[in-house]
C-alpha cells in the first residue's frame, strides 16, 4: 500500500509520544517524523529531528523541509513551577510548530492536540465528575485552554481540522520522563522489597479510597490516530480513558501481590523527600540484580507520584462521547499495570 500519510509527532520521547510513534509505524500506513529536544534513533518508517521548540527561528528553519506532513500530533510539554508560568512556553511551542509547518505542508489535513483533565481543573481540587467535553472553562491561567483557543482560531477557513484528546494519567513505558506513574510504583515497590518493607500507600488520607481512572498509552495512541483520521471527529474534543474505574484501596494489594510484598496501612509520605537519598540503593540494586544501566534520575518521577497520590477526590471523566463517535476500545486497568510491570522486568528496569 502506498503511503500517503506522514505524521509529525511533536514530543516524541515522552510516554504519549513514544507509544504514538510505535503505533503509527506498526500500522505500515504512515511515515513518521519525531520531534524532540533529544532527537532519537531512526527506525523503519521513522526518523527524528532534534528541535528546540521555544526557538521560533530555529524551529522554522529545521521544519522548513517538511512539505510532506499530512498530520501533526502535538504531545510536547515543558514543566514550570507555577500554573501561570506554564502558559508562555507551552503556548509558544505549539504556535512555533504550526507557524513553521502550516505554510510548507500544503497537504496538511489534521492537527491533534494532546490535553488532559487539567482542562477541567482536575489538578486544582475536587471538580465535577464525570467531567464532560462540554464543561465550561474555569478562571485562567491554564495553558491547555490557550492552546485549544489558538488552534480553533487558526483553523477557521482552512482545509485542515483539529482534535483535542483528553486522557487521564497516561501509563506506559518511557525513561527520563517526569510524568510516569507506572515507573513510580514499580521502582517504589522494588525498593520496598530490597529493604524488606511491606508496600505502603504513600498518598494523602482519603486518596486511598477516591475513585480514579487512568489511560493506557497504547489505547491512547490508537484513539488519537482514530480521531485524527475519522472525518466525524473534525474539530472535536474527546475524553479517552480505559473505561473502568478503580480505588487504590482495591488495586494496591494486587500490585503488592505481583511484587511478592505484604501491604501495610497507608502513611502519607512525600516521595520527593523520602526517595531523595536513594540513589546509592538504586545503584546497588542495578549491580546486584544485573539491571540495565539506567541512572536513578531516569527512573525517578517522584514529584509526579506525590501529585497523583494527593488526589483525595474523585478523578474521572465521561468517555462516552468517543464511543458515540465510533471508538469502542477499552482496557482492564488492573491487568494493564501488571503487564507494564512485566514489560519493565523484560527490559531489566526492575528486578
């Protein structure tokens, strides 16, 4: 089959971008160009460009030759200390990509924007659940609102369309990523075992029993491509989640069982604090168990773990709009976590 679709995946090394690149390449229908600051190793149907997206001149120069791009999948993110400080860099990166690509890629058909439940204020405190795509915005700052408003305005009168994809916490494989919940749990559990400790939920009181959902990175990749290629989805936002709900109080013992650990009662622990001195322990574990030589920083997402485990309120959205528009896949969350831990073991990231 002749390839007529070329995907530009922006933020290609994160949990979301990496899984999206793999999925696109595996279909055999796409040529894939991955953008990131670090670049990447080329593979069949996949090449990478190293770009600083905060540099508009450099971005325009490096992307000037990408005339063949038909679909932009935007999943880049830069962290900052405050919600207000997140807006300028994250809006600028998206703007710089579109202003570089749109004039040269004359066959551009779609721009996919990766968002999340921050659109609903989920990170700020208890919000309306289940959250729906039609829920109104809240008082700014919120960079995801600015990004969507930029795309909406830019698209008016154009041939291409956009979609906004809103997953919950995304789980899957990626190293050196600041937002990797599965890695947080796996390394925390492996270290608990190494120290002869039971597995103790480290979150806020109340978080153990709140109702949650997550989004499998593979499921998210398939949903993202579906929304970008099905004409019914033009200029629409979609919540994408596994389709089931869980409480840590029921999932935690199952995770402990996988690692051969007992469960102890929850205790609020700041992982960023208690894991700060654990690099020597990690290095010793790598040596003792013959693990792949990944540095402690590569497997540490402790601040993100603290963030997720602080949700002492329900955290879920209504995923039925995607089903009404034609996407019917779902994932068993408990089984998914265990499969990801198995994958980490195969890759020799954990013992």
